[in-house]
C-alpha cells in the first residue's frame, strides 16, 4: 500500500492529481491537504508527497518549499519522497536543497506523470527492502530493471535516444531520456550541456568552458549553463554532501 499525501490549496489541482494517481496500477491510500501546517502534522503517515510550492490561497503560515525544508530537517529515519507540482519554473534550483525526486510543471502531462509515478514506486520498494541503503537509480534495460548506486556514476551521456552511464566499474547503456534523469537526480547531478549530466560529487574543478571530474575526464560546459552550474555546485558543496 502506497500512502500518499497531496498538498495543494487549489481544489481543481487536487482533483486532477487524484485522478492521475487513481489511474495508476497500484494500491494507494490518499489524503489531501490545503494547508502546509496540516500536512506537516501528519507527514509521518506518508511515504510519497505531491507538493505545490505556491500555496497562495492557503491559511498556512508557510509555502510548499518551506514545508519541504521542515520535513527534511526532521531526524526521523524514514522520510517521504517529494514530488513538486507547480506552475512556476523558477523554483527548480531550490529543489536541490530538499532532495526532491521530481519537479512537475502544471498542467501535468498524463504520460509524464505515469512515468514519474512508476519510478517513484520503484524507489519506494528499494527503500523498504533496504532502508539504510545509499541512493540509487533504477533503470530499465532489456525488459529487466537495473539498480545503480548514485555514488558509482561519474556522469551520464545522451546520444540517439539512449543514455550511457559512465561508472566506476564500467559503462551501462539503456533507452531513457536525459531530461527525465535530470529531473529525478537534480539534488546530486547537474546538466552541464545538452548531452552531459554530471555527478556533482565527482567534480574536481571547472572553467568557463569545461568541467573536470575526479577521474580526469573533461566535459564540455555550455556557456548557457555556466552560471547555473556554479550556483548549483556551490549549493551542493554547502550542503556537505560531496563524497
């Protein structure tokens, strides 16, 4: 049973999310909250949270991003997977700070939602099987799932509708969209170029034009990505999560 909370102060948005969740092939128990305060009080009951950021019409004392930070500041052993659902793109980098699983923009596409939901369920199952395990990425290849620890990935390269993961112990290729992986891994990885998603833990240095990894690999850094990369990398270092 997947225990889900929806925190959104817009009734229409809540109803739409509820319909999307009910369309998925999983057994779910769902609660709806219009207030961040009420959601926070019950958060220990849930393992998946769909969270609006704005909450402008709510009676709550804080917005969705503040709620996410309060949840992450708790010392409980288990915490919910957080999926932001918002109409605003400008908060995407703040999602790095709270380890959001995904960032969905309204109006949410049904196929996109189904894909994200399935990956979140895979993550929940992995968490339940080994609650002390380190973060992993679950990918599908040749009709089988492969679980890859994030700490084993140096970077991910996109080419011809496939992605290739460059790992500590080799390489792994599968059909996937680098944009989807970028959203899912945004608290530890950054897309420095349309073709490269790097693990911030293994950044050894950077210039205006390239990023150098700890294994010596140099990757092209897009001039359009430079400032956002520096911002994200400094936030990452500030959190003290570098391996």
